[in-house]
C-alpha cells in the first residue's frame, strides 16, 4: 500500500495526486489529466515520488486510455535521473513488466503515435539514452568527434541524405561521404531489437534509420571509419544514477 502522506508531488503537496487519480479512474476528464500531469512530471523533465507511486494505477488504465499510457511513459523516460526513489521504482517492477506488454501491443496496431510509444518502450527497457535522442529519421543530425583525428563530424540520416560531412558555417555540409548501414545480421542487442520491432510493424523509415545509425561512417578529414552509435553514445550518454 502506498503511503500518500509521504509521496510529495512537483509542487510539494501530498494530498492532490490521490484525488486526481480517483477522478481519472472514474471518467476520462481532460482537465484532471492535465493537472495530474503537471503534478507528476515537472516541465517534462523531472519526476517526483508521487510519479512513481502513481505508476501502477496509471498502467492499469494504460491499455484503454491514451492519456494514462502517455503519462506513464513520460514518468519512466525520466527514471534515469537523480530522483532518490529507487525503492519506489523497484516496487513497480511487476507493473512496468505489464506496461511493456501494453506498449508492444499498441505498437503492433501501427498507431499515429508510433515513435512516442517506441521511445517509451525503450525507456521501459532502461535504454534511456536512445529513448531521449532517437528521432524519426526524416531530418536527423548527430554531431560527434572522429575517434581517429578528433575533427567534428556531422552525421545526417534523413530525407536529404545519409552521410557524414564537415559542417561549414557558410557552405553547409561539405565533403560528404555515404554512410555504411549495418545489415540485420550485424545488429545485436538493443539495436537488433529496435530494428526487428520497426520491421515487424512496417516502419520502414525507422528501420532504415536505425540500420544507418548503428552502422559505420567515414571521416571526411582523415578517411578513418568508425561506429556511429558507439561514438555518439560514448560522447553524449549522461552519467546515470
């Protein structure tokens, strides 16, 4: 049982969230959902004890309510932060496992919010970095230093091309080199799961983008070849709790 007297929300209150949860459990009240969201996720960045305490109840609603699904996902995307609620998060393990199934079923329906749900599922699987930075690959850019010569390289994966380049302030992306996408057989771990899920659900652009992101690039300056995702993650993945 949750001791709500100890579960403060984003405003430091301990008595508002339970009442709001009761309201949305009875009816799909848009205003109550909005107020609940503001109390559980501060400016879409931080999460507080009441957020984790509310997770099981949100997840019970998630299979039939898009707002519950979205709010539960927003909370879990921020679970890597320094929130001091590891015990509360651990208590939600069974609910989170249930949420994983809810999200996967939703993905298979090929919804309009596919990418958001995909990112939420990455967070459920504790892949917080890719949950935070992965785009839809229509116009995505990743900036990293070449591991061989340290020159800053721009990686483009989108409708305008899939290449590595040196970004010039006046000329744009110059000296472009085509990326070398990974084959499905070369992918492993999270990358393989991401790619297989996108393929399963007919998300061709997402699948192709993932193959390129986890493929290789050639540095336009020194011609050294490197792993894109590995270099980007090592340079940009934040220190987790």
